[in-house]
C-alpha cells in the first residue's frame, strides 16, 4: 500500500466526517422523495381503477338495455308492453346510476368534485332529458371517454392546483410550429415598460419605500439584464426603448439598496465592523428580492463591454457589497467579475473595482479574505506577464492596490505572503539544482521580477520603522529574511553582463526595503561586482543605437553588448544605485566604518579607469561619502554612551531627517532632476 498523501490526511482530519454526514442526509432525502412519488402514483392508480369500474358498470348496463331493445323489436303485437318495459328498465337503470354516483361522492370526493366542475349534466342525469335514449348513451360514453382520458393525462403532467387553468391549453408536443405560435402569443401579452410606469415605480420606492413597487422594478431590471439573450424565455416586462433601459438601470443601481437599508434599519453603512444584513429579523422576507437584484448585477457585468458602463455599474454596486457578503456563492462570482475588471479595464474602472474588492474583503466572513488575497495576487501576476514601457504605469497601479489589500488582516496576509514567497524560493532552488533552459526561464522573467518587487513593497509598507514603534513588531517582519535570500539568489544565478538590467531591478527592490524597514542588507558586494565587470573595464565599441531603457528591460539585446551606449547606461545606473544604497545609512552611527571599504574600492577603480565621465561621477560619490562620514563623526563626538547600549544607538539622530545630511541632500536633488527629465521625455513621446 502506498504512502498516504498529506492532502488526504488533511481531508480526513478536517472534512471527512462532514462529507459522510452530508452524503447520509442526501440519501435520506432521496428516499423520502421516492416514497412521496410512490404514494402519489398509488393514489393516481386508485382513481383510475375507480373510474374504470364506474365506466364498466355503465357500459354493461347499456349493453343489456340494447339487447332487450333488439329482442323486443321482433314482436309487433307486444310493442306497447315492450316500450313500457323498456322505459321502466331505463328508469331503474337511471336510479341505479344515480345511486352509484352518490356512492362515488362518498368514496372519492375529489373525483366527484371534478365531475361537478367539468360535467354537471352527468350528475343531473334524468330520463326526461332526452327522448332518444340510445343517442344519449352513445354521446355520454364518447364524452365520458374523452374527458377521462384528458383527465388521466393532466393528472400525470400537471399539479392539482393548475389543472383547471391548463385544460384549455392542450398542446401537441410533436407540432413544433404550433408551439412557436403559442410562445409568440404569450410574448405579445407581456407588458412593455414605459417611462410613465418607471417614474411611478421610482416615486414609490424613493418616497414610501414600497416593497411591492420594488419587486416590479427588479423584475424589469432582470429583463433588462437579459435583454440580449437568444433563449426563448419569458420575462415580466419588455423593454423596447434605449432611454427606458438606461433610466431603469440608473434607478435600480442608485435606489434599490436604499430601500433594503430602510427596511433592514442599516444606519451606519460605512462601518466595516457593522453586522451583516442577514442578521436582521426581516431578512427572510427581503432575501429573494436581494438575491434577484445581486444576480442581475452580476449578469449585466458579464454582458457589458463599454468602459463607461462598466465603471458606472461597479461604482454604484459598491453600496450592494454588504449584501453580496451575505451570499457565499454570489460573493465569489462577484469577486471573480471584479478581479477581471481590475485586471483588464481602464484605470478608473480598475480603481472602482479594487475599492469594492477591499470593502468585500473587510466585511465578509473571515475565510473570504483569503480568496481576495489569492485572487488579487494571481490577477496581478497574470497581467504583468508582458511588460513594456506602455504597461508599466498600469502594473504599478495594480501593484500599489494589491499592496494595500495586505493591510486588512495581517494574520491572513502573513500566511498568504509566506506561501507565495516560498513558491519563489522553490522555483529558484529548481533552477539552481536543475540547470536547464526551462528552469532558468522560470526565474529570469518579468513575472518573477515583478513578484519580488511586489513583496518588497508589501514588507516595506507593513514592516515600516514607524509602524513597528507603535505596534511593537509587525507580523510580516519575519518574512524579510527569506525574501532577501531569494532576491540575492536571483542576482547570483547569472552574473553575466547581459542580465545587468535584471540585477538592477532586484537591487532597487532591496534598497526600497532598506529605506522603509531600516534592515541592514549588504548590497555593496553585488554593486561592486558590476563595477569590476569586464563590460565596464574593456574598451567599448562605437554604435549609433538608442540608449537602452533599463526600466522595461531584463535581458540586454546582443546588439548592445560591448557598446559605448550600453556601457554609459550601466555606469549611470550603477552610480545612482550606489548613492541610493549608501544614503539609506546616512544617519547610521556606523556610517564612517561602512563607507571606508566603498571609498577604497572606488578610488582604486578611478586610478585604473580611462572613462573620464564615469570617473568624475565616482569621484563625486567619494566626496559625498567623506563629507557624510565627517558629519556623523561630529555628531558621535557629542554622545556619552557606549556601543553596547543598543537603545541609545538606535535612537542616534532619530529626529534628524536624512535629507539634512550631505549625502541625503545630494541624493534628493539628483532624484528630483531625474523625475523632471522623465516628465519631459514623456511629454515628448506623447507629442510624437
């Protein structure tokens, strides 16, 4: 016997007992339904048998009467006497027949009631009703046979409540054209929604909060949502005017939730800790209306393709989010539609969809937030698969929105972040152990790099130094170390010059994490590896290529390798990252010691390099490091505590901004210049 999987053990422990109980309940329910059907079929068979017995007796009596008539016609002399006998026999038979009907009233009152409704002449049968007795009997048998056959068919197909209404609508299933004609006639009887009717319904729900008017309005709204369906399905209203359609959608989305809130006495609509509407005592009454309204919104979101219409529906449906949280299935479908809009629509619709997702995750029962976090992350990963200079703004917007989601519940966020960072580590391990193109490409791609950037932003946001000071220790703090290990492992996976842009992306993510959390991450070795690479030291080739955009590049095209354009781009990026990295520790009490190895390494490179422009940039970097070291040494000379006093060491220059230091001030100025340059480039690109 094989080893039991972990998932199987988990299922046995958590869900096996519940699953078995559900199956037992389902089996009991099936048995009860089968028993009920058997009882109903027995009653029908009993009615048929009683009917057949009555018919059989009547036919036998009629046959006897006919035989007597035939025999008496042979004797002309006794005609009068025979006629008298016949009339007496008939009168006796009629009296017996009446007695049988009276006994039928006691035995089967339901069938007797049916005869009263459908054939009163049979119950009021009398010999004086018709002079021709033979014709009367024949006609009675024919009518009785046809009515009883119709009754048998109806009892099998229709319920007792709808029997009377359906008797006049017998339809031959084999005649398809007749069925289409009847459907068309039924559709012609559907009322058309007009502007006047819509205004009356709007006035009723806005002034008196009428539930009856709301029900009519929601029936019309459902018809509007299914207006493009091809199925032959009947709805309560027809909508033939575009203006009526637009007004109906606007009225339903704006005022329906207000009626629900009024009847459910929901006053504090903006509080996330408010009880959900299903806890109210009137919920059972309003539940069908709420469910119909929410289902129509969902169906309409699936059908609509215009961006403005999508934005309007999503924005107005934000008021219905608490009601979606009351239905597990509907809330999942609604979340799916919102995630689809968040990943594909325009920016304003994306923001509206995200606000609804965040609200739904905040007020829905606790397990639902896990679905929201998973959906947000997977949608973000799917969208950022292809990254260009045109999609970067949308990716950054989605990234910032997704980061905000992880602040709703830090406990759930930790579990989700742990699982996904672990997935990144597994991909990296497979790429290291199995060195082939497939495993390598599973790491060196845009999705993986965006995931590293995303998790660095999440941890930087919720492990911030100010947040830690107020909330002691953030629950996500422990994930910083595994993320740093993954990021540095990605950098070391391939150290060739062709992947320097990818290395820059990883280093920027870690620098952002250092700034926010104050965690010491030794990035200097990875920066100086680039400084000592052959791509910078060798003499470059002249080329007329455009400067490479490192923000939208992971792998450098081979055309750029060993060219002057690529070398200048690497030097600019490297100097910028050196300034950014060391400015993170510009207020550290150990900055002079931290800067010494960098100063020595850079000065050594300047002596051996012939790149005048790059040497000038590095020389300026060394000067700022030395100025900042002197600034820290002056501040250290004023303190009166030893290095083993960790509390005082952490509090060193805590109230001083990094921009006030020589290094921080220079970095701030260069950052502003870069932003201005990027804006000018964006304007030029739009004008072109």
